[in-house]
C-alpha cells in the first residue's frame, strides 16, 4: 500500500492536505525531517509546514537526520505512521539519507503503509534519480554524494515551483533539458501529486 502526498510548497496546498488526511484517516502523529534546509539561507517554509501540521492537531516530531544518531533515526522512522520530508537542497538531503542508510528503510515502511509527505526536495527524492535537479540545486553542497539514485517511489519526477518566483528560469531550463528524457510532472506552488497504491493524480488548490 503506497500513499504519497508530493508538493512544491506545503503552505499553499494546506486545503488539499486536509482533504487527503481526512480521506486516508491519517493518524495524528508525524515525523518531520527538515534536514534539506540545513544548507539554505531561507528556511521559513520549514516553520510554516510544521506550524500548519500542529494547527491541524498533528503531534509533530522534528528530527534532523544530519545530527541524530543512525539508530535513533531508524527507530523513529520504524515507528511513525507518517513521514514528512521538507524542502531545501535535494543533493544534501540525499547525501544525509544515504549516510544513515535510510532509503531502503523508508521504501520498506511505505510499502508497509507509512504515509509519505514530500515538499519540494522531499518530493524530488521520491523519483528514481535526482540528477535533473542540478539546475535548481547546488550539487557542491553535497560533496560526499557519489550517485544520485533516490527513493524510486514513483515512475515520474516532480519539478517543483513551476513558473514560481524565484525559480521561473531554473524550472524552464530544467524542462527544456529533461522533458524528453524523463517523465517530468511540473507542479506550481498550489498543486500536489497524490499517489494511492500505483495511481497518481495532480490536484490544485482552489
């Protein structure tokens, strides 16, 4: 059973998430990983996402996988009903996930029924490979990352912030180069991809 909520900007798709949470009767407990933002100057979206979840009565467990012990991270992922991975630098995020050997565990837990919510970088790593994100994200911030194979949860690749400031040019360049090479799903900040089992649909906030 695969249940995913992938978006560009969580604060702009709150109504979609509320509907998603009701339809899937989500347990009100969530492990929130803000790690991708560690190397970013702008991080307000992390606080926004966490505060929205708290307002929706979720018990939010904030965990930076870059600083936490691997055993602690693995235990928390093994126990949580919902996993939220926030935005930031996708390459740095993938580096830290691989450093703690978390990709197989996350895949296993999703197959067991854990709900996955990915925002921006968190949505990008749901794809098979994150190489296409190199125009938007600085690869040099993940100097120990040697390959770009990611979670492989879906057969498409999310291109977040489509046409949105300040990513207008970066998203267009990415689409120009990769549209014919991979299955890009372009999401504005008001859209999300909902995946249940193996069916995915794009929905938009009103």
